[in-house]
C-alpha cells in the first residue's frame, strides 16, 4: 500500500530516509531471552509446525544459506532471506515516558525519545519481531498493540508522532501494569528522564517478575545536567506546579551537578545489580550515534 502524505511526514520527522538504509543492516539480539541464541537460531523444533511464508529480510553474514530466495537474487543481484511463521516470536516492548517533564529541552526530550523508539521499532518490524509500544504519564496514555512486519511501519510512525507531553511521571504504576498485562518473554526498552517523585527502585523491580531482557535508556537534556543559569529566580516544577525561590551561585551549581551525576550513577548501579542494561543519553548526543554505536556496544543491536 503506497504511503499517504501524513505517513510520509511522520517518517521524515522521526527518521531520516537515508538513516533507514543503515537501520536495515541492524537487528535486535536477545541473548538472555533465548539463552544466547542470535536471530535465525530461534526456529521451533516442533514437528508439524506451519512453514507458512511471512516476509523477506536482508541476508546477514551467518544466516542459513538454505533460506535465501535465489529467484530474487537473480532479478536484483541482492541476497534476501525468506522468513517463515515457525520462527519463535521475539516480543519487543518499548515503554516511553510522555510526561510533562519530557517537554523540556532543545531538542525536546520527548522528540529525542520518540526517535529512539521509532528506530528500534523499525528494526524490529522489518525483522519480523513482534513490536509493542506504550506511552505513559499518569499511567498508560496510549498503546500500539503487538504488531509484526513492514506493513506496520507507517502505523508505528504515526502512533509515535501523535504523542504529546502531558501529565505526571508514573514509573511504578506503569511498570506494574505492564508486567501484569504482558507475560510473554521478550526485550523491554524503558525510555524516560526518571524525574519521578516516587523514585525508580520499586518500578524497575517489577520487571524481575517476568522473563524479560531489560534496557533502561535515561534521557536528559544538557541544561538539566549542566545548567548555566545565575542569579535570583523562581523555579517551577512543570508536573506538580511546586515553586521555589533560589539564588543560583557557582557553589550551588557545583553541588547540583554532583547531585545529578550521583542520581544517574544510582540508577545505573541499581539496574546493573538486577541484570538490566543502563544507558545515559543526553539529547546533545547525535541520535544516529546513539543507535549505531552505543546501543550496539550495549548488546541490544548487531
């Protein structure tokens, strides 16, 4: 089905068309969920399972040569693998913070987070993984139900494009509801600024009740980590409307930076202690570098 103007606009806002070519060379790995097996080694061994054709994807070194479609190679001079329905499903869950605090920054934290989500969802959909996305604030705001295949790429982009920042961060409620509703084993990517008055510890512990491989992507703006403000001013909490008058001095800024660094370190250490993978990403880090370098180094992509 040809894309509409709205779909094309959604794609351009979240993913550069040239970047899509790079994404198609990547795939999601599930080392913990499937016992260390890479994609292409997850096929069911049960007898009588349907081998109904599902889709194509690009050949990657190490794939089984028996599944190359030689007819397509003869026409296009490129290797494509045929995918079949008997492959074990990899559920790929993205949980996206869309609270009011995500509105801050230049670029806006939510826009940056949506680009990360779009890139990862695109990789999953084009490799026949089941992709689901939840946007949360005051609980779950909106959901994209599990989908698989290239046909859902445009729907995914439109879904992400319409999400707007609003409401309060609710990590605990969101993670609890997620685990209760999603029992299938899979990869979970939680993208948030973690500015929750109730903390993060209890929220992350909920993931221990399921067979998940969890990646925590902590998104902050440069100004939040290294503010340059000075003088007397009134600070307002954008989610709770709490106000405080402060006199910003070099000593106060130094103490603030130490506090933020300590908070990020605490989330990292806590995540690692429970077998989760943590990545801090400032929004001034080029988006493509986060995907192509750091997420590959963390083992999510290859």
